[in-house]
C-alpha cells in the first residue's frame, strides 16, 4: 500500500562519490547540495558504527548517529541549512531507498516547470482538472491522481529528463510494469530529495516564484493524519498519532511523506519490512532549512508495526535537527 508524503541545488560544488560498505556509518558535510552514491546491500537491517562524527558550520546532525545506532533499518538524512549554505548528509548503509509517495513532489515539480516554460500563469492558468489532480496527489496523497499526472506528463522518461535539471544524480525513476504503475518504486537518496525540496524553498531557475509558492502551499496543507515526520520538533515534541504534531504560530512546515512495504518483498503484506520517508522545508524561530529523512527496512511486524517504527525514527531525527539548528 502506498498512500502518502516525498529541492534543488542552488550551489552544487562537488559530489559525494563514495559510501562506506555494509553497515558502516557515513557522515559528511559539503558546500551546496550533494548526492550520495548507492549500491546494493542484501541484508534487511543495518546498525550504525559508533563513534562517527559530523562536521559542518552548524553541526545539524549532532546526536543523530548515536540515536540511529539504537534503531533497526537503513536510514539516510540530508539537511540543507540556509544560514550556512551547506548540506549535511548521513547514511547508515547503502541500500537504495524507495521513494514511495515522496515521488509525488517530483511529479508536481515536473508539471510546474512545464507550465513555467510555456509561460502559463501558476496557478491561475492551470486547467481545473490538472490542478485538482495536483491537490489530490499532494494534500491527500491519492495514488490514482499521481499515476494520471505521471503518465500524462510522459512517464519515467520525461521525469528522468526533468530530474537532470535538479540534478538528482542518484535517483532512478520507476517505470510501469505489467502489474505496477512504477513511480512509487523510484529509488533515490536523501541528498537528492533535499535538492528537490530546495527548488521549492528557495529561488532558482527551474521553478518560478509562483510555482514554488503553489507547491509549498500544497505541502503546508497536508490532510489530517498524514502530517507526521519532519513536523516533529518544529511543531513541538507532542508528536504521537493519530494527530501527530500540530502547527504552532511562527513556524512554517511544508511536508510530504511516503510509506509502503519494501519493494523487494514479494508478499507486500505485514511480513514485509517498511519504507518510511519524510521530506520538506522548515522556517521559523531563527531556522530555515530543508530536511529529508529516508528509512528503509523498518522491521516487519503485526499490523502497522513497521510503519509506526519508521515514523518514530524519523520524528526523533527531526527533533534533533530542530534542536541542533537552534540560533545561538
């Protein structure tokens, strides 16, 4: 089941080209947006190597490695801090991360860029039917709406071409199969997802200011019950479901979440581990940053065990990032 949440680089300086093997921990901070390489890992759970360090002007990943050493799964975190212009990346393994519904943020960006290129006013010039599909896709995470936009927009080939503009160097767009619509099995990295969201959050040549505002507006008004993830911390520490964190004055969070059973698990039921993702933009109380947290192979269990396990991991990471970026 796939029913929920997914900017771009303004200053790409250099690319991360190597990851540690197996369960090795990786943490690195580079100037501008980065994209982490990925390779196949056959195990279904990984823990971080203790003693890793994080560098960077604001050390936005402080404490996260220690926390993730206590958690199952394979986690990637990327934080772009507007105050420093740096992106910090952390990974606990090299398993490719499936996007699930965070791919919808990418599909939306492709459409908005197309309207910008055609000098169509956004949102006023967008046909009602397309605008309706966009709203359904982002705010309510409706899969048929995403599938319609994905294929009317040219499918995996067109989205792959669009992603060259971001660029998302470690994202492979999922294509249709005889039994699946494809986009939810797109593989990516947290750095790529942070680069994508940067294109919504900050001025750039790919999306106009009007398109950016429209996209952020949709992500700032996610349906009740879907607003977990990177909202925790910015909107306080009371983050339990089913309501999760609730908006607080002075802090804006634009968020999109994604969840599904791990694509490689054939059964696609509760015997499978989970993929849980949360991406978005946070602004307020002296902070302005983009955060992407991708968690693969959250442990299987009865009912929604892995789903809730992944949310817990993401929300604790988000609280730590919010605290780490507090103004001095």
